[in-house]
C-alpha cells in the first residue's frame, strides 16, 4: 500500500487519535445500540494501539445532529459497549473514559490524564458545525490532542471533514488503521489488478446512483450484471416497454450509452431475461413470470428477476475469479421478491475460488439474510465510500494519509 499504516508507527506512550466509524443504529431515544457491527469491525485497530501501549483517543460521528448537541445522538452508549467488547477480547478490565465534548478544556484534561494502554472516546464530532465544514481552527484543536493520527473510518473517508481530512495537516503522521487498510487493499486490487475473469454485479433502485460506478467498471470488467429497479431503464433503452416498473426516463440515454460502451469494449452486459411481475407494490401482490423481450402489461411492475435470469447470472458468477457486488436484484425486503437477490448471494459465496467483495447496505443485508457472510472474502463497511471508490474517485480521507 502506498500509504502509511498503523503498523508502521511507533505508538508506545504516544497520544494516538483514531478516527473510527461508530455510526451505529440506535433506538429512537438513543439509549440502546441495535447493531454493534461497526464497533466490532474496528476493534483490531483499537486493540493493536492499546497493546502497543499507546494513549488512545477515539473520535467518531453519529447520525446527523447538524452541528448541535442532540442527546439522542450521543456516543455515550457506545462507551459501555466498547468496554464490554474490549474486556472480552483483552481479558483485563480496560477503563475506557468518555469526554462529553470532543474539543475544549474537558477533552484536553481527560487526554492528559490518559495512561499508556488506556482509551478515551470523544463525544460526537458533529455536535460542532465546524466538523462537517472542515474548519481549520477546529481541525487544529483536534490535532492538538494527539501526536499521531490514524484513520480507520473507511465509511467516512469520502467526506473531507475536519476529523478525516483537516486534522491531517496539523499532525506529523497520518496512517491507515487495519480496517481502512483492508478496505483499500481489497477494493484497490479489484480495480487495479483483478484476477480475471472479473464480474461486477450492480443492482438497486436507481440508475442515477450507480451509473458512474457502471461507467468506471466497464473499463475493468469482463462482464457486468445489472439487476434491480435500475435494470428497467436499461431494458427501455433496448426498446422493451416495462409497464409500471421503476423507470428513470431521463436516464434512458445514459443507459443506452453504457450499453454501447460495453459493446465497444467487448464487455458482456447481462440484464434480466425474465421477470417477476406484480400487480402492485406489496408483499402479498398477485405475481406472474414474464419471459423474454416482449413488452410488459401496462399495469404490471417487475419486482424481482425471474428463474431464467437467475440461471444466467449464476452461470456467469460461477466462472469468475473476481466479483464485486453492490445492490439487490429486486425488492428483497419482501420474501416474495427476494429470490433473485438471495440466489446471487449464494452464488457469490459459493464461488470459493474467487475474491468476492460485497458493498452497500442492502447487499450486505442480503448476504446476512442468506447466512453466507463467512464465505465472502470481503464485506465492505462503507456504503457511500465504497461506491465512490468504485467510481474511481479519490477519497479525501484516503488522499490525506501520509505517503509511504
Ligand atoms: P439502492 O439503495 O439504490 O441500492 O436500492 C435498494 C432498494 O432498491 C431496495 O430497497 C430494493 O427494495 C429496491 N429495489 C430493488 N429492485 C427493485 C424493483 N424492481 N422495483 C422497486 N424497487 C426495487
């Protein structure tokens, strides 16, 4: 990797500021953590720093408090969970302290009280409007707490905020944490030196959200599979009328251009060849299968790919050596329309010889729904960040790391 890693730093006795992704779903009142995956994912980095006898300062955002203190978006519940998880892993009781503000006298005093091998979690960075504004004075205040900086929050790396970008200008070294490093290694290799054949599977509701990803991946892949709501705009571009299915009429041209680009580059562009049609958008809708390239009835909408499409897609997935998957093949939240997405999840996991990378909240949920998470090479933690990475964009939080 071209960037400094936490493994390259001398951490002993140093104040290490680690930007983490603790943006966990909370109950409405903010009292209870509904899913602690994000906390668990960054434990290796935190434990690495604690074992190296660093003084660990953890900083994160939670939700969208819009620059104000909002009690239901406090990181306080995260401290208890973090203590529990660190105790379970490291054996000894680790007293993780909490600072009710991320800057100012209280934060400074708590940092100066830190012993080697102890951690302090700072309150939600976004309680200050200066965080998202990437304010220089605020970035300096954060930097003043630390000797070195580590970014382990891949999920926030596509934002140029004070804690992801600004701060790096005022510390001597800025390194990637272990999770960040893993994300960059897997996604970077897929884009730069993928084992071939490379197959991308792109789904979800909107062409407009994913067209830049499709466009960039068309330069890299051998085949691209497109399913989900966005597929119907592509089918319209090929002349098929798709009834009441999702359609972005103003993106038909863009879809046609992507199909042409695939053709010019010799990339196989796979669209669904049959469809599960419903009479309305509901879990108990009346359904039928429509096969082939004929127009859909005007009053029907496609909510999943059909059995033949599954067969075609699974065949393509089976022979791939690198697979990147982002976005569901249908309305997988409703069991009647989850078959296509679950079949893709199983096929991706079933190709044990391939490097398989899944990103985006919905595809990650589908992988869990199918119970195949253990057989995926890399599940990306950053939805928006992984999309921007796949678009070929430079993430500000990554670009700001110190070059090796
Ligand atoms: P995205 O956030 O763009 O990845 O889209 C994910 C959402 O697209 C999920 O909530 C799916 O239910 C929805 N979706 C997938 N396929 C379809 C479809 N054929 N019609 C309507 N919505 C769909």
